[in-house]
C-alpha cells in the first residue's frame, strides 16, 4: 500500500490489456437503450454492442457496493458506472433521492470523511470479533443482531456508535457517494442514513483529470475511492497481502487517463511548435 498522500502510479497496476478499447473505431449502440456509445453506456451501465465482452474483465468483489449518485452529477463524466460495468454482480447504483434499502445499519459502512469517521484500520482494531461477510450474504439472521443501546449519546447523523462491539458485526455492504463535494451535504444528512457508521480512506492523491475547484488533490474520483477501499479492506479486514486482486476495477479509468495524458502532451507539443514559428 502506498504511503498516505503520495502519488500512485497506474502503470504499476495489474490491469487487463485495453486493446479492445483502443482498437475500436467510432461508436456503437447500447444493447439496452439503443443510445450511441463508445465503450459502455453510462445510463444502463452495460457494454456497447461493438465491444467483445470476453475481452473486458469481470471482477468479483469481497463485499457488496452501493453507489448513490447526486441527481445533478453528469452521467457521462462520472467514473461510477465503471464499477457497475466491471463488477455487475456486486455493484449497484442509485440516483438520489432513491437510496439502497438498508435492513440492518449495523452491517453497513458509508464512505465519508465526517468528523467522527474512522479508518478501516481503526475499526478492525476496535472490533476484535468482526467477521467480514461472505459476498453472497451474511450468515447471521436479522434477529441475531444485538439491538442498538438505548443510552447511546452519539448523534445518529454522525455515523458513530457508543458500543461498537455490540452494534457492528458482519459487514454486508459499503455505500459510496458519487457527487461533487458541494453536493454531498444533502445526501449525507438524509435521515435514512442516520446511524450508519462512517468510514474514511487514507489520503491518496487523485489521478483524475477533472479536479474540483479550490479542493485539494486528495479528493478522489469515485472509482479511485472504490479501488482504495477494496485495497484497504483486503489488507486491514481480510488480513491478506494485496497482489492486484481488484486492479481491474480501474480498467476503463486507466485507459481514459492514458488518453487524456496523450492528448495533453499533443496539445503541449503543438503550442511549442507555434512558439518556434513566431
């Protein structure tokens, strides 16, 4: 794992060959809505018809993920659909005000750096008997989960709990917010999230080419946040060395990153040539 705040190099990741993307000329239709798309449909979260599905990786995740997208977030600019396309059995997306159904808040984490959020490392050290849930669902029934203590002094909107070991057992799913920082408040304060524990990631510098104005470079793209959560979960909760198991979640992201980098270099070269001609 990289040290917090350092730049990470996507060239070091174990990602499938993206020739299926770079060799594609033009656009094709979405198999579901018939819209014109390049590689995937960001509305339906499926591959475009011209893409050979056998050449695009499919990923099995260790935990279910729900993404809540702000209604004003531009679909075509969001990286959230990448996760749904690449891990369709484990990732779902909702457009706010629609939210995922949370039957047991003790089995859910919301990735958000609130004042009372904790890292996965802190949580895993606090909860000595925390058993990560199998991907297909938790072994305990709803009735077996300890009820919330009535004398808790914590504000439910802060996502904290007084008696952690009693109130947080097996992890069932993780929720990510897909929006700009200015749009998150309305979602994160929704009363349906009251009592859901907040987890924050370590600091990583984004590689995203659309940075948020007046915000630090540690504000990650949604797909970056998902990737780093999976890495931290693998190491801090599953207690296993990370060997690129979830790198392919960045399959589209790395391809787009390289395209942007190439176009930026071309524009820079054009400007230099114009200066030389003057």
